[in-house]
């Protein structure tokens, strides 16, 4: 591991630059878009499915989506509803 010694003033300036960069990036993509819509990659990771399976869900109308250009987006609420509708309850054999 390598350590670098930095003056306090330089370190503070670096922190300020990082804050400004974060603020700029948040303005480029509003938080409502980030929180409400997910793309294919996000959904595949969440549901632990392949992109092809996700395509099948779209084709069969199981999962609503919006398409911009060649990219598909999904509302978080729709994904939550899809998960709830496809939940399988199991019987607990240990309960009397």
C-alpha cells in the first residue's frame, strides 16, 4: 500500500470538487427518473434472470415496460407488483 501526503488545503479543495461533480451529475439525471425507472440490466440482476427471460416476459405481456430507442425501462412499482403476483407461499411443516 502506498501513502501520499497532501496538504490540508489541497485535500479540502479535492473534497469540494468531488461535491460539485456529484451535484452536477445529479442535475443531469433527476432523482425521480433514477428511482422510478430501471433498465434491463437492473431488472435481470434483481430477478436473477437472463436478458432472454426478461425478453420473454415482455413478449408475453407479463411485465409492462417503456422503450426509448432500443432501450427498455421498467417502473419499480410494476416490478414490485410482478414479484408479489408471482410469489409462491410454502407450507411450514414445523408449525403445529
